[in-house]
């Protein structure tokens, strides 16, 4: 940058000298020439004095970019790991549950009490695993929101699955249930059967939304990394 400035000054001085030469006599021209040469020498001396400082600042900028680059690479690696592993337990559950329901695709879905109870337990473990992993890895506000949405969607589906199995798994005597309570459990189980497919869809959407957010973060980090690499190449 300083070199370009000096080149511009030289050109400007040459133009001024040309104008002076054409409009002044020789004595005045030499007097003005000495003044301009003195100013030019002062500028060169200032540039020589500043150049080491400029080089030092440039080296510091390169070092800073290198540190930022290392941090960006680490963030990208962490984000890619999260994208590949964070949602895996919940994704595996959804894939298995969807496969189990495929034979009923064109029929009214009826999930057995045993299956719903097992699914609820499996999804509960998957949700806990996801939240434990997310606690140390989702450090961006938007991703934190996605984490909460995914956890809430999983919790709703777990409660619904347990409601399906409740008429079979809940002991009326142990819980002091009367006929009205038992009838309510059976009524809730029927409603839960109908709600399960939609809740599974919502859970998958929440998972996809979190993955998409992670992909956007990775794309942004890669863009910043390319900009840093360009600056380092220029330096």
C-alpha cells in the first residue's frame, strides 16, 4: 500500500514539475525544484522509518489470521462431527419405527401396547443421549433453540407412546384406579394412537431443522476460512 502511495506521489511531483517548467523561468524553476525535492526526500525518509513498523504489523496480522484459521478449522471439525453423530440415536429410532409401521401405511395404524412401551423406552434413551451430547456442543443461540425444539418433540412422542400402552401396563389396583379412570386411560390410548404418526413427523422435522442449521453454520465457517486463506496467501 505504501509503495503505491509513493508511486502516486512521484507521478504527481513529475506533473507539477512539468507545469512549473512551462510557466516559470529557470531561476524560479530551480528554486521550486529544490523545495519539491526536499519534500520528496522527507517523504522517502518517513516511508523508510515507517516500513519496519508496517512489516511488524503485517506479521502480527498474519499471526492473528493463522490463529483464527486454526479456531475455524476446529469449529468446522466439531460441527461436522455433530452433524454426523448428534441426531443419530433419534434418527435410528425414527427409521426403525417407520419401518415397523410401513405394513400399515394404507390402513388405520394400530400400535400394540408392547411396541409402544418399547418405543417409548428406546426414544427416552435416545433423547437423553442427544441432550447429553448437545450440552457440550451446541454453543450457538439458533442451535440451542433447535435443540430445545427437538427435545420437546421427542418428549411429546414419548408421552404419547406411554399413553398407548397405559391400559395394559398400568396396574389399576396399584394406582388406585376406578372404572372411570380405566375408561379414561383407554380413551387416551385411542387418541394417542391417532396422534402418533403426526408426532413422529414433527420429530423428524425438528431433527432436519437442527441438521440444516448445522449445515448453514458449516458453510459460513468455510466461507470465513476461505477469506482467511486468501489473506494469508497475499501476505
